[in-house]
């Protein structure tokens, strides 16, 4: 474990404590659970807070995580933990559900579609792949743009799938996209800055000038009642070999633009 990974894990813990995001996401994910729940793969589960809540619905859980700071905790939560980047390691077997919550932002844009297709190939016939990421309409994205010149390494472009139907290529499956908004609230100034740094850069550090810009940005989100509010708009990209799987999900019920690839 290096210092950057350790710093990331500390900021991540702050984010989890102060945000209701995990509770919010779990509520959505529960409405997307497949009928068969024998196996579940979580790609990039971080500290495993969300993964452990989802895992209770499944008989077996496998995790793929690149940050070594999280591995010891994950080993106590999952039946199998694979250490490494998703670009470099391969999951074994087929799964009823695969979840990638905010992991695509850490993947080079040129590799994203290939990884999505590879994960899709690990689904059972009635399985579902759920990919969650921050929309360009989020405050997160605005912070990211403003800080991009001050990071030690330029952050990858935000995840944007303007034509979801193009993702699977020759694979046979169905796709739908759903957006949802939620606020991150905190009444602690340092926590607001930590959260903003985490959601914008993860484990990539800001230089001194970048931190001043970050502080100014965070101050702009302070409300009159003394709380800070940063809006996150999530996009849920859901893929399945079966059209009926997506049509049966309450959270996606009003989505009628399923794409037959």
C-alpha cells in the first residue's frame, strides 16, 4: 500500500460517513436485483460498504479491487477477492449480477467499452450488469473541470455514453439508461473539502494552488444555513442478455427506450 492509496482510503471514509449516497444507491440497486441470486461480482467496491449490503441478497460474492488499502477489509466481506485493476485481471465464471459503482471513471476512455463488453460476457442468460457513474450534469463534473489543471496527473474524461446501443458491439443484449439526482450534505468545512477532493480526484493529489481553487469552489456550495450541498447526478447504465430482466425492474419501469444490440 502506498501513501496515495492510504490517503484515498481516509478521504473515502469521510465521504461514506457524511453522505447518504450508499443508502441512496442501495435503494436503487435493490429494485434492480435479478430473480436468480446465486452469484454476484462487484468491480471496484472500495471499502465494501455498498458491496456488503448487496451481498446479503446473494449466495456467493466476488470482488475485484485495485486499491490495496481496501483488500484486508474486503477479504472479510466477500467469498473471493481479486486484487488488481479491471484492465489487468479477469473474473472467473458467470454471475447473476455484476455491479460497477463509479469504477469506469478510473478506466481510460479508450478502454471503457471493451471492459463493459468483457463484463457483459460474464453474465448468466438472465443476469444484469449495473454500471453507475456521475453525469456531466453533476456538481462533481463542474468541480472536476475547474480543477483539472491543478492535479498531479490529468483525470480521465468523464463517462459519457451518448449512444448506449453502441457499447455491446456484436454482443447480443439489451441496454437502458436512467438518471437520478441526490445531494451530499455536510456542516463541516474540512469535510466538505475532503468530499469534493474525493469525488473529483480520488487518489490523485492536488498541488497547493489547486487546493486554493478547491476551497473557493467548495465555499460556493455553502448554503445560508451553514451547510454545504454538492449535487450528484448518477447515471445507471443497465445491461442484460434478456429484455425481460430490464422490463421487470421497478426502477427502470418507466424506461421504454430499450436498445436491441
